[in-house]
């Protein structure tokens, strides 16, 4: 069977969408759902810091949208927060350091609820984990996955809110993260009794070469019968133009080196 490569696009129903925030902005987004089945759960993706390249097309989120509807029957909703640009387009507004973005997170959750998408989980990465912790503890949200949480903007008060909610938090912390490594993460997340902190051996903040590990950890919890994810696909498969996605995600802070081109 053909191997699933970095740019492989598996079958799904994909729809460009516009999210409208409570403060009147239009945000660019996309929803990918299984081609012929109902989704078993939903990922709402909150991307890394847009001032340093984070966007809805950051490589882990792109692979999630390309693969998980077909491989795990998951719905994947991606969007650009205010002022963020990607190949998909530019969202209105301007970056607001995590404050005005509360409206962006709310708009995405509301869209998923309105579309009757099941079991809504937030998937934050770097700055996106701060957005999830600060603004995502919503009645419509089941839980959150946190990739490379720097805990830069989120506070102990935010962690305490999640602790009181009882909603699950799964923190995926790279061994060589530039900002919060597994031992320190376990100390910080001890405030949330239900939080699961997973140290990922060998991984770094940008998850270059380790995107599949992150996706496997997610699927293991949301669709365990589909885990581990296959590396081959016996069916229709397209290849995206990888040159259109020169990954601009350089992490949450400016002193992190730009990632090298991702491996297949």
C-alpha cells in the first residue's frame, strides 16, 4: 500500500468557513469531517503565536486535517485567530496578546456546537495552549489537549478553573522543549488533579519529525480502536503542494530557531 507522506491528503468532506466573533470580526477557517461517517469526536485547533509564524496551517494541524477524518473519524476545525494570515486567507482584526482572542475561541466553540459536532476537544499548541487554558473552559467543551504548553499567558487562576471543572487536560510536553519541560510541567499542572502530563522523548517545541507522535496520542484517547494510526493508505490519496506550506511556525517566542523542513 502507498505510504502516507507529509503532504498526503486523505478523503474527507472539507468546507471553508467564516467564524464571526462577538466583537464583529470575521475569521478564516476550515472544517474537515469524515467522508461518509459521523465523527466520533471533534478537535478545535488553536494555533501557535501568530507574531512568530503560528497559523491554522501549522504543520501538526495541517496533518490532523489531512488525515484524522479518514483514519480516526474525527472532525477537525482549524481557523486563523484575529490578524493571522495563512494560505487559507487572513482573519480580520489584530493580534491582541491573548485578550481579544477570547472572542475567537468562543466563536469556534459556538460554531462547533451549532454544527452539532460531538465531543468538542480543544487542541492547543504553544500560544494556543494558553488560549485554551484562559478561554476554553466552556460548558460545550469536553476537554483539551495541550502541545508544548509554555504557560506564558495562562495563570494559576486559569489552571484552578480547569481543576474545578473536572474537565480532562492532556499536556503533551516535549523532552527538549525550550520553555517548559516535563518535570516542570508536572509541577505546574499538579494544581489540576485530573491533568495528564505526557513527556515525549526526543521531541522539541516545534514537533518537527514528531507530528505523528502527537496525532497518535490524541487518537489513542479519542478513538482508541483506531490507534496506533496506520502509516499506509489503501485508497484515494492526493498530495498537497508542499511548497505552498513553507511552515512559518517558529514557536511562541522569537529566540526559538526556525524549524528545518519537515520530514516525510
